[in-house]
C-alpha cells in the first residue's frame, strides 16, 4: 500500500485531539503531522525555517484534515518560542492533548575540541527542547486528566558507532526523560513514550548517501546490517507515533520502541 493510500484511508481515531509536533516541516515530523491530521486531530507544528514551514503547510492544506493544520515558526531551544507555540495552539485549536517532540539535529564533535557554546546549542535542540515542550503542555493535560507525549529519539539512544559524540548522549537522554515523565505523570492519566528510528529516508540520511560517487553502493552498505534490507520511510515511523499517541496504546507508557527494520536485533561484534 502506498504512503498516499495509507494517509487518505485513515479512520478518524484521533477526532477531537489537539496535537503539537515540533520539527514538522520535513521528514518524519512532516509525515507525523500529515498522519495525525488524517486521523482527525488538529495539529500545530513548528520549525525554525519559516519558508519551509509555510511551504509544508500549503502542501498539507490540500490533504485530509488540511484545514486543521497550522504552522508556527519557532526555535525549540527557546522557552519563549515554545511557550508561544503552546499558547498559539490553545488559542487556535484548544489545549494540546498530544505532544510529539520530533525536532532535532545531527552533530559530530570531538569531545576535546567541542566548545561549551556548541554543547549548549546542540543539547538545547536535541534534549532540552523535549523538556520545554512537555513543560508547556503538561498543565493542560493534567487539567484534562489525560494526554500523550511521544519523544523521537534514535537507535543511537541504544547502540551507536564511533564518531557520534554527542548525538548518542542526547538521544539516550530522551530515553531517560521518557521514563521519568512517564513515572511522574502517569497518575494524571498522561502517557509518555519514545520511538527510536533507524535509517529512515530523510534529508539527512539522503545527504549522507549523496556524498558518495556510487550512491547505490553507499545505500547498500548502509542497510547491510538491517534485517529488512532497506531504508525505512518516514510514514512507517509516523504510524508508530500515531499508535502511541492514540487510545489504542492506552496501557503503554514509559516505553521506547525501536523502528529500525531489525538493525539492532543483530548480534553485536
């Protein structure tokens, strides 16, 4: 079944829900926005690149639920911007009942030469932002007695390679943040879970393939350890996010689900 058919054939399982999705202009975030709206949710999404966000909103407006989708420019490392996003969502659609902390960047630094400013900026986007997002929706979720937060981590939160400092540290932090919030807010009916994608057909993954003269060979090297033998599609991650956000996952909290095509199932070494 094509991604288009999956999106348009979706039942209205999230009707009445209000979602915030960070980093929703491209890749996995865009697929999440599209799918949540197709399932009936109103969706506020943000991104740092206003032009890309406006373009994404225009594309989404022609699909299912496009009239329930709105873009806000925001730097998720800024509490003022995150607070404005949450407030704008409340004014437009109502308090958020779903939060998807998807925004993130890749980074590769040497631990000895990385500066404090580089550290603070990177962790501001890849880890602090998830706390800020939660901070500014948890009050509304507590008042409603329900809510779902989904943090987007990475397979590097569980296994990693040389040269992924400090990316692996930030993604591991999201896994711990997920567990802590799940324990602290479960009593209020709020569930907090995490998805950890592997190799997904996003701009960053494609850019790394395109650096090679033989792109097909580079892609084959990338997926040789993947049990399913291919790169995943953003929609395949979005479906897992939608499940965790919905009442279908009503007894799932504090969990981290790998969406990696079986990459981490392989024996180490």
